C-alpha cells in the first residue's frame, strides 16, 4: 500500500474551494428559515469537523447539538445580558448602529451547536510548548464545518457575546471543558454577497500589504 | 443591488470540499521538495486567509513570510530546544516512537509563515465577552490557507513545538502581538492518504458518538 498516494486536485477543484471561502458568511437570526436541518446534512457538517487537523491527532473537540427551546432560551438570556454590557463599550457615534445590529440567531436557528475543547488529561504530542494549540484544533474543526455548511447552502453564525461559564452550566459541561464557540445553524432566505459589517462600513477590509511582512517586521 | 444574492452551491461542489477536507495533511520535512512556491500560488494562499471570518470584521491577522535560511535556522534552534524538553514528557514506551518522528520542516520547506494575532487596540464587536475569539479568527485564516494549500497540492505543516516568545524576537514582532502558528509551506513528493499519527497508531481516531452530545452532556 502506497501511503503517499493521496489525491492530486485540479485547478477547477481549487477554484471551487476559493469560491466557497469567498462566499462564506456569518448568518444571524434575521436570515434563518424555520426549517429543520436534515440528519444527512448534519452528518456532513460533523464529518467535516471530525476531519479537521488536531495537535498530536488529539481530536479534542466535543459538540453539543441543541434544538430544545428552553435550553436555547437560557443561552439567549446570557447573550442579552452580555450584549447590554457591550453597547456602552463602543464610541457614542457607533452605539446607535450597534443597537440596530442583529448579532445572533439563537432562537431563530433550528439547530444550535455548542462546541467545546476537552483537555486530553495526558501529554499531547505537539502541545508541550504551546498549550493553546489544543483550543486551536477545535477552531479548525469549526472552520471546516462553517465552509461545509456554506457548500451545502446552510447558514452558520458564531455567537461570541455570551458568558462561557453560564453556557457551560446550561449544558452541564464538565468543569475541565472550555467553550470555544456557540453556533447557530440552519437554512436561510439567502446569503449576503459581502460581509454585513463591511457593507455597513462598521469596519473596512484591510489592504493585504498592511498584514503581510517579509522575513521580519 | 440584491445583497442577498449570494451563490448557491451544487452537491458536486460540496463533494469537492468534502474531498479536500478529508485529504488535508500535516506535512513535515521528510516530504517537502526543494522547489520554490510561485508568487501566484502564494497569493492564492494569502487570499484564502484574508477571506476568513473574523470577529467584528477585525481581521486581526499578520503574516510574516520567511525564506531566509538564517532566520529559519534560528527558529529551528527553538524547535530543537523545545523538542528536547518534550521527549521525557511521554511514557517510556512512547519515547522511542517520539524520537523517530519528524515533527517539523522548517529548513526543508522553501517557505515558512509565522502567523500572528495583532490586538486591535480598540473595542471589537463580538469580542467584549470572550477576548480569545480574536485569536480564533486567526486560526480560521490558517485553516482556510491549509485547505487552499491542499487544493493546490501544496503541503503545509503546523509547527507548535516552539517558544513563541523566541519566535517573536527572531522576527521583531511587536510586543502586543501573539504568535498563533508557525507554518512550513512547499511542494511535496506526495500526500499521505491517512494522518501519519493514525497510521503509526500514536492515537486512534475517536468514534463520532464519543464527541457528540444531544441537548446537554
């Protein structure tokens, strides 16, 4: 068996990936449809996550699939509390824009996924100098899922305006676990052609030359 | 202009993404070819990174492209130091396997990329309750780049056995920046059909049911 026999991709296949990456969006509650996500679709999202890279092949991810309205409502309450704290943080002229933004889709999305990092409890190859790479493996799984969602025309939104300890308690997560992301998942009435925050000029897209350096800073 | 007019993907396009995700590998120095990565290819990798999601559209990533042998050599020295510390951490029976593993490709890969998180310095939408999501945005950019690399048949390896503070000093990174990843990038003599650590039975693939929970733990 030639283990080095991994498939070579064509330029047309690379172009498909480029297109999926460029069209991926963060989807919020004003776009989700009240239509369940089929098991076969969910399975494809999970498969994409489970094939993510992980430090030392540790696969330190756990996914809590939430459809229960009472559980979602409790998470939504944490969002509301945290979002009220967030508004005054922004400059006065931005606060009115901030207040108009829909920043989550917890109740509207038929499926929520709480994504956790579970520490291995034993030494992990590659994690001995930079402990945080375990968390980063979980983020790679989320990004795989997000891209696969877009390819399947399923919207995903990442809600980060939450108290992670409250969410842990709501889903009875083990104390050693860490909440990495809370995702809202579902069909949508369409996908934006550009990021919403770019359209609204909340932030500008950075020119590439400001983020790329050669040899050293 | 209908902003909600984002492209819908076909099942065949989703299958291409599934295939790229399943075939992505962590590539080490025993596989890299001594062949430069063309500018047009590098540009596609950077474009993939720059279209990643980021909290509040903050785009908090910076990329240092390293081809200089002296700089690479200094990073390699940090790897060697950290790797010597790592070996005794593992159980005696695993140490001989560990010692045989090629865990980086710093000198062999024609291109190295040090990827940093640069804090915005002002409040970021979505980052007010979970500060760490800024780092996670950078990881999403890395995963986009990794998948695009695989689609272009370019190998990428993530080296995490490094002292991040030493790497910062080597590339003169601003003190407020945080090293997220150090990547080795280049053409390869092939791609493994399975993760190397799975083939070597360093770790087993986890069954899906152990990582997926319903409603709560």
